[in-house]
């Protein structure tokens, strides 16, 4: 058959012996090793589309990794991460030697009882890496090898591609499946309350200014594209826009979070707000520099707190009985968890690292706010919650406060990208909240004080010997490790520490927090010695 002819041709051959794993972030490694993986993910996405009878997404990106790397991720019909069984198929397909590829493919077709005459549709997107053009072409080749239809969105952020897939499969109910449609929906929801004058009276023009570090990546391009839709309600100064610097090099959300320092290439005056996107714009962190020149980071935990506080106030004002929860990981700063539970009285859940775990847990509530400390997160509204908000917004009654709250809730639903964490969408929601509350970044930062913390990575011969439980907060193997950590933690005040094998790098990660920076540093160091 033609299929066999294509599969056996020298198009996108696999280097013999190369083994890769579909991990937390899909496949991710040096771009030179990925051509065959991309072709095969095109094949797999086509099968997934036939199986689900829906459009599937394929995103070519390696997010915050160096420019030389690349990666690929599949997007399921509602814009969510692909289901675990299919992650397994992805690994099998990627690692089948050339002569076994057809059999591996047939195995998936058989196991999933796929009707090969079913139509298939695949949306493809890519980031700005120099390798992304040819790698996304390999994905498209894979789709057409199995007779699927594809739509190439070209340069888009990861969350934009997730959004397109969701729009397409909900027949436009979520929005229009175009980049223009995305800007229109988000920006309208951002501007609407501001034009109605619901923002705080002390919100001056100065307050509308924001410096954005685009990490020299796709997010910078897309902020430029969006600017005209903002109708001057937000004045963005864009830095690291890709015109000079290298992708993610000394800049971007991951750099800022890990270094706890401002990115190079950005200029912000003391007290002004800045934010950094990562290389595919699915993460965002905020920061400012105080009058003493001290850098202050507002990470995913601070963002989750700001958003959940805002939503909880609105629910009270709107007299809507909806259950709100915040989902975090073990990396969440202990102060944030305490504040949310003890002061805010919201439900807090902790899951394993990785977006799919947080997303899943957040779906269990009327309103689920989820953020990783690294700045990846969003808000999920259940169908019932959306309907209640919608009804109230259409029929708010005479009470002005209730009317205002209903409108703000409705705009929040529309501004947030519910498919996945989205730097652009999160930025618009945060900026709207600050404007509406008349809040400065210092006031936001002062909601609670972070415990000093330290992250380290340790190279070990085999990171898989470390096994964890309790959402990665406790080690169950190797024997004795958890006991060693426990006794080290006891030496410090307000201390906490855990270790976990990375899902994206061949290292073990160590996290420690304590009352002082010195204690956090010492504890992290001591725990890393216990890992060897
Ligand atoms: C991936 C995950 C991110 C997680 C990170 C942890 C997705 C889309 N991304 O980037 O959520 O924080 O991996 O990396 O799930 P690590 O396992 O190397 O610490
Ligand atoms: Zn990313």
C-alpha cells in the first residue's frame, strides 16, 4: 500500500537505538534528534483524531529550554493534555526502529479499534526556534501520510494552539478558532469592565503601564500582534522581543523564577510592574524592584492568591454559592498555603508536578484556580458555575453591587484561557484585577510574605531510584532517605524540604524553605548530600 511505501521510505528515518520518553512536557531534547519523532507524532495525532472523531493539536516547542532543543506535545479535543494511555503509545511509536514502525502503528490501530476510514483533522503550531519550521513540516508530513487533513497555524503560543483546538471542537462556542478571534475575545473581556468605569478611582495612567519580557520568543511576537486590540487600556513596553537576544537566554519566566532575579535586557523603574513570559508563553511571573534596588518576585503562588481572593470577593458580592479551590504542587511556598487556608478560608489541594495533574484536580470544583509556583496556571469554571454566572449577569436585579460583581465574574470567565496556563491571558486578568482594585504591585506583594527558599538539582547515576508519595512531598525509596530529610528539616525553623526526580531533565530536584535564606540554603545543600 502507499502507507507502507511512505513508512519504509527514507523520509524522516529514526536513528537506530535512540530511545526517548513522552514525559511531563511531551518529547523534549536536542532538536537534531527529533525529526522522526515529529513525523510519528503526526501519524499518532491522525490516529487520535480518527479515534475521538475530533480535531487534535500538535505543538512544536521546547518551552523554556535552550534554543538548540525542541519538543512536541499533543493536544486532546477539549484543549487539554493528551490522555496517559496515548502518552504510552507516543513513546512506543517514537522508539520503534524503522522496520518495526508499521507494526507499532498497527498495534495502536488494533488496540484502540480505530476506524481507518474515519476523517482526521490536526492543528499544528510552532514556536520561534530555528529548528521549528522543518520539525513542524515533519509533523504535517506524518498527518498526510495517513490521509489526515491538517491546518498549519504557523507561529503561535502553546496556549493559543490549545485554544484553537477547543474552539474547533465546540463548534465555536468557546470562541472563533483564529488568532484574531483569540485577541478579540480576550481583549474585549479585559476592556469591557474598564470602559464601564468599574476600576478604582485611583487608577491613573501610570498604573496602566507594564513592562513585558518576551523571553525572545513567540510571546513577544504575539503581544505585538495583540496591542491594537487593547485600545490603550494597557500600555506595554516590550523587552527581549527576539530582535537581538537569544531565546530564553538570561531572560524569561524560568530564568527569573530560578535565579530570583530580573532578566537581562529589561528596564523598569523602582516600583513599576514587570513580568516575564517563558519561551512558548504558557508561564508568567511578575516582579518589581523597590527603592533600595531589591528585587521582589511574584510567582505562581502570588498570582493564584490574587486571583482567588478577587473571585471570592465577587462571589460574596454576587451572593453566588459556588465552591472555589486553589490547586498547588509541593513547590508552593508554605506561606501561600497558610494564607489561603487560614486567612482566605479556601480549599487548597496539592498534586504532583505537571499541568495535567493540577488541571484534573481543579476540574473537581465549581471554580478551580490552579498554579504551579513556576507561573503556569489558569482558572477552570464548571459548566454549572458558568451558567449561574451567565444567568446572573443577564438578570442581576436592582442591587448595584451584585450587578457589578456579576459582570466582573462574566468577564473573568471570558478573559481566562481555560484550556491551559496562558501568559497573555493570565497577564490580562492580573492587570484587570489590579486596575479594578486600584492595587499596586507592592500591595499585592504584601498580601503575605514568602518563606525564603532554595531549589537545587543533583546529578545521580539513576534518578528513578527515587520514588515519592503524598504529591511528591515524601520519598518512599531509597530506604532511609525520607528519615534523613526529616531529621535535617528538624534543625531549622519553619522548614520544609522534599526531593523528586525531574520529569524533564536527568536530575533529582531538591526544594527547601525555612525562616531565613541562610537556613533554606543550608537545608537544601544538606538534603542534596543525602540524595547521593
Ligand atoms: C513541565 C511541565 C510543568 C512542570 C515542569 C517540571 C507541563 C505542560 N509542563 O514543564 O508543569 O512544572 O515540567 O519539570 O506539564 P521537572 O519535572 O523537570 O521539575
Ligand atoms: Zn512553557
